[in-house]
C-alpha cells in the first residue's frame, strides 16, 4: 500500500520554503543554498541547494552540471555522522515530483538517527541541465487516441525523440556524459560537498544500479547499502523484456492455481485468458470507456493489465479482472486503458535514452528479441516496440566500458529487497546481484511488487533497522512477507481507477 502524506503537513506552507542549516565551512564553497521545492512539515527541517559536479571526470573537462540536493534532517539532537543517500529510479525519474512528500514518510525511521539526502540525478528534474523531452510529452497529451496499437504509437514517438536529441545537442549537451558511472561519482561528490566522510545508500530500481556502482568505485566510503527492486550492472534486458512480461503473468496464474479458493472461483484462468488474447489478435473488439467506444486488441489488454502489477494493492482482485476479460467483458478493463507513450512530467526521457542507448542497446540483438517474443507468447510481443530499437543508432553515445558492464563485487553489508510480482526487476536480479556481494542478504516479498520501500508499509522500519545494525536479525520485521497472495473470490472488488503506482507505467523502464 502506498504510504499517505503526513497528516500534519501545512496545507498552505509557502511552497519552496528554505530552512537554513549551517553546513561546515569546508563544504560551503561546494554547496550553494537554494529554496526547497517541496513542503516541509511542521517540526521538520530541510536544507536544499545545488552541488556542481564535472560533466566528465575523464577526458574532456571544463563543463559542470548542477545537481539539486535536499537534506531532510534527523530528529536526533546529535545525528550520526553517516547519512543515508537515496537514489531514485528510472533512469530519469524526478525525485521531487507530485509525491515528493513521500520522502518524509519513508525516511522517518531512518531520521531517528541520521540525515536523509535526496537529489535529482544529472539530467533530471530540478538539476541543470534537464534532459526532458517535451516533444514526447506533447504526443501523449495531443496525439493519443483510445485504441492505438504499439506500432502507431512508435510511429509518433520516433521523430519526436530524435527531435529532442537534436535540440539537446544544439544546446551544447554532451549526451555521453549521462551514464551510471558518472552518476555514481556524483553521489560521492555530494557527500563530500556536505562534508560527510562516509554514508549509507538506499537505491530503488535503476537507483540500485547506481548504488552498486558507488559501492564498486568508492568502497571505503559506503558503510551499508539497501537495494530495493534490484537492477544490477551486467543485466542487459532490452532484448529479454518479453520474458519479464510473461514471467509476471505466469506467476499470477501459478499462484491462483495453487490457491484452492482462487482456482475454484476462476478455473482454467490462464487457458481461457490466452484464448481471449488469440481471439482479440485475430479480430479486435470494442469496449465502452465513458461515453465512447474504443478499439481493443490483445496488445491493449496486455498493456493495461501489465500496468496493474506495479500496484500491489490490486493483486488480490487481479484474477477477477482477468476472468472478466476472459469472459469477454472488456469494459471492466477500460479504466486501465490509457496512453502507453514515453514521456511524462516527472520523467527525463533524454536522460533515460542516453543511459539505455549506452548501457542496454549495444548488448541487445534482434535475434535474441525475436526468440524472447516467441518464448513468451502470448504475453511479450509489445516489448518489441520499445523506443530504444528505433532511436539508439541515432543517439550517438558510446557503449559503456567493460568495467561498467559486469557484476559488482563488494564486501559492503547489503540488504536486497525484491517482490515476487515485480514486473520489471524480478527476484532473479536480486539473487544474481547477491552472488558477488559477500555480505549481502536477500529478502523476498511473496506478494510484493516494485519499489517495496514505498509499497510495503513495514519496509521503512526494516530498512532503518538494517542500516542501524547491518548484522542484526530482521526476521521479526515484515513477518508476513512469506505469505501467499490472498485472492478475492467475490465480485466487485477491483478498484475503479488505477493508482499512481500503476498509471502511466512503461514496460521497458526499471
């Protein structure tokens, strides 16, 4: 369940108020104070500003980027000297978007003892430059029509993305500077600018990949790390995305079949659903969405249902929804049918494509993609329409180095959190990463999804306990994490509208 905003949040607090805090003089020249772009609850303190970092740390030098940083201060009179630095996902997701108040919620147990640092990664959000692609955002706002298939979407996306690339390049942005390795060095520079000698890391999704790169490149500075929804270096999944999509559907059908109540309520669910997909592929149908009829084919059904897996609160009722679709009630799915374009107000697509085109696309092949689509029938075909296949050969960024392309070995105490129903960073990724982490331990949530720190109410306390005492037992926390999903057999349980966790989700972005 997504955590709610603080009940004592000042509704009319001046947006962007800056609460001053005196950092040590040695860091003053590296940290430039600025207003906070989020509300600060009564009784809390935050310091916000910019840290300048080199665009490139090797080769061409001279240009600097400005990273927007926020320190949510500890409640302790004398905080411990090693803060937690949070690394957001994406790549390209802004840290200070519509749900910026979430940081106060998830960091509260941590801030009993330590400061909590959040920042917009290079190219993202409040950091400068921002590599957003409004060209893609405008397509979703102006050009999307219900019933558009992925090929139609891609035909609009490709020229918009290339126009964004050309505009960013004309503005003097060197897109080869926006890599995971440089983002990892940014983390250490931020800590140095704020005069912290050591720190703890919490990385979610793509942020876990950045965290692992920090652990590799700055091993003496990282005290502990928490990797949530793990996406490790060495995983190149652009051409295996179809398998990820098929995996989560098959996981759902398997869990339903082993549940006597679910299997009795929805017998032969997988076979009946597969039959409906084949029927829709051969002959699309129409469904009612509000006051209009919309075209629905198998790809549209799969896009809508795949998005629901990002929201664990929908899992209990998902077999019921799929059963309705399998019986031909496509209108039950209409609230979930929406744009599948790239872009969005809180996502920097220029950064996302710069990372993907240097770190995933060079290692992907069309043959592997075709094999993955074939092995994932009937679920994974939409992944073949990923934008990267159409633009990366024109994005003009070099592939990452061999060092950046292999698994990270580290002795840093590390907690890896994973959800069995994570649709994009499956549990296998966490276990693969743990193989080369000598002090790593994996905790899997059997009914969990993506970004457990924000979707499992027990996770913030679990993370804080580990960071306080990395060797301590954790079995007493999140005790229900091993329980099977509890599927609803009664009709009418599925939510009328998708939650923020699922809305606008893209299948290809960790």
